[in-house]
């Protein structure tokens, strides 16, 4: 499991799954309400050089690459999340972000610095003279509204006051000694903590624990074992469900 993107109003998840042995990439949409999973059936024989950009208003966006050595994105391909139907593509543009009225993009091989605003469902150009600062401001303003229904955890490193407080709680409740960093989120019904324990020489095990507001343990699962370092956004809460990827291969969701 390489990347997850959320279409919050419609309750859709977009997934990018990479197989490094076969050099193949697959893309899926998952409807949160009914668990409907759909794989995009792409005509491309080699999908390794495709990637997931975003999903918004029931449209999923993929990118290709211009300069593969630099990882430069080039090309936008749009698909309907509920059917996988190809909607439109712009081979010479690159995805910049999403704002209230559509999709922001730029011309990869042109010297001009202005960005374009595209209609999300058809790819039609609505505006072609947006300055980069204005585009960034639009995207930032809309980001808050777009993801207000998603709760991501706060990351705290060893030495920070809040890390010490949560570590003391975990030591008392789980008889363990978290190290390096932890992630914490709180809802109206529970506390969720992603933490790390030493696992042999220079290795860490990452666990996810859920407690009710009285401190009663509801869940304590291994997210990944014998890893080299700490990560971020190891879980998220969306539509009152806790989501996380286990061992980089399995997407799980628990109702909170």
C-alpha cells in the first residue's frame, strides 16, 4: 500500500498499490459506506510510471512522469470513482492541487509561471492566468474545508512535554516503554496512540492502541515490526472509523 487519498464529501478512498517485484502499480477506489472496492482497468501495459495524485468530487486523478530521474510529474488523467470510466486527460499539464472551483494545474514545458484552473469533471480550462501565490492561497483555504471531517494525529517526539505525558500513561496501562516518537488523536469517545518500542539492535516495532475515555484498552495491534525509524500519519479517523495500514500491505478500519 503506497498512497491513500480521500474524497471526504462523497466518502471515497483512492488507493495506490505498488509491486516492486513485478514493477506494476494498481489503483483502486473504495466506497466507505458500503465497502465497494473497484480496481481501475488501465490500458497501459506498464503502470509502474503512473501514480495517484488525488481524488475529489468523485473524480480520481493519476499522473505520469516527465523526467523520471527527477521524479517530475507530467500528465493528468481523470477517472470516475464509481465506475472507473476514463473522463479526460491532459498530457502536457501537471497537477498542482485542488481549490473550491476545480483543479489547479500548470504547463510542464512552458516558461510561463501562471497556473490554470480546470473543471474537474471534464478538464475544461476555466482560467489560465492564476499567479502561483494566489493558487497556493486558494488551495490552503479550501484544504481546511475539504478535510474538516478527517482527523489526523499529532506527532510528538521524545523530549517534548506531551510525549512524556502520554508515555507515562502507556507505561502504566500497557507496561511498556515507548521510545523516539508517538502520534496521538482524541475523539469524543476514545484516545488513539501510535507508539514505538525497541525491537533488537537499531530496530523498532510500531503499535497502535485505542482506549476509551476511562482509560480502558480497546485495541493494541502491531502496525509494523522491525522497522528502521519512526513515521507520521500512521493512522487517520474518517467518518467515525479508525483507518490504518498494517505491514504496508493491509488496510484496516475499525468503528469508533
